[in-house]
């Protein structure tokens, strides 16, 4: 077996060293299990660095994709998403701009292992990505980027998984569906639908309009729902774990535009997979299709 190259850690823990010895000396079954444990330890270490930096943030959630999948007797490589929010920064970005930008807020980082389990990385939703995807001046995202950099500065460049943004244009990989109902009823219908899907969990909700009122900023109704189902999510992430950044958990944005129209939008899993890995998979296609059908059925008469 080739040596394990865990990137981004200044040192391996004692447990990781013990596991490395087991990997080298054990049988194939033990090697596989030990390699997963070693990868878990490395991902946990990266994630802990992120969490130490964001301790002062009041709104934050953590999603351990690998362990949640294990509880459902499914498998995806070790990956932990950490999402945290600064209401003032969100509000300043959304003020006088397309509320669809909210689909890429708040801050999101992912500590993850690639499928071979030989390397771990940090991924994040970058200011560059948001700027290109929503055609925003980069200067509008300067404070957002500064806060991101406080986290990223803890890691060597080789640990940070960047994305080639050449193919990203305005509206890239965003699926939009128009609602036949008003904003409040649309939100209620979607929450009811999500809660009614077996195995699906709601991880968090952000009411951007309500948050903005604290800073005397007036926004149109805009709400973001974080939700997902660990078992199908694991299948879709198994060979493309970086999708844990933008597609799992799924982010559902409900917004009312200046014309009073209500729209629902979410990320196109297949396109993001092709952006990160130059491929998409059948489980991703299945989730995309089911999500479109479910949301359309919920908000259209």
C-alpha cells in the first residue's frame, strides 16, 4: 500500500500514528477500516481548527456527512460541513442586490477526504465564486472575503481545494421554480413537504429579511432552508465528496422579487459535480429529478 499523504496537518495525532501502523501491517479488511479511521481523524482535526476560529459566531451548524450516513447504514468518505452566519454581512450583501445571492450565504466550509482516503482538504464557497455566479462587484464581498481569510490562514495552500471558475457565469447551476402561492404560504408548504419526506431532516432556517431589520436594512422576503436526507446524500457524495460543500445539505431559497413574484431556487447537483470532478453520477441525477418534482408539486397548483 502506498504511503498515506494527509495534507494540511502539522502533525498526526497519536491515534493516527497507531492507525498508520495498523494499516501497514494488518490484513486487507483491517487496512480498509483503519484507513477510514485515519481519514476521520484527519478530517476531524481540520474541522476543529475551523470551529476554534468561529467560536464567537452565534448562528452555526455542523453536518458530519460521514457519521450521519453511517447511522443510516450508508457510506460516504469522511466530510464535515461547517456553516456559520454574520447577519450584518449577509444584509449588506443582499441590500439592493438580487436576493438569489442568498443561496450562497452564509459562510460555508467543508473538511473532507477524497474517495481514496489518502488526502484531506478544505473547501469553501469563495467570494470569487459568488461574484461570478451572481455578477456582483468583488468590492461588495470584501468583508465576506476578509472573514473567510481568517479561517483559511490557518491552513497551508496545499490543503485548500480550489475550483476552476472559468465555466461559472451568472446563474450557473441554479434551478429556479416559480410558486403559485404568496411568500408565506410557499414557505409553509415547503416546510410541510420537507418534514413529510421519510429520512429527511431540516438542519436550519435563516430569515434574511428579519435579520436585516436589526440593521435598518429593508429586504424583500427571503428565507433559506437547510435540509437533506443522509442516506441518498451519501450515495450522491460517495465518489464526489466535495459536493458536501454546496449540495449536501441542500439549500432551498424562497424569495419574493420586486414584482411580487415568489420563486424557489436550489443548487443543481449534477452541474456542481461536473464543476468539481468533471463528472456526474446516477444518484445525483436521481436526486435532482426527485427534488424538482417534489418542489414543483408543492408550490404549483
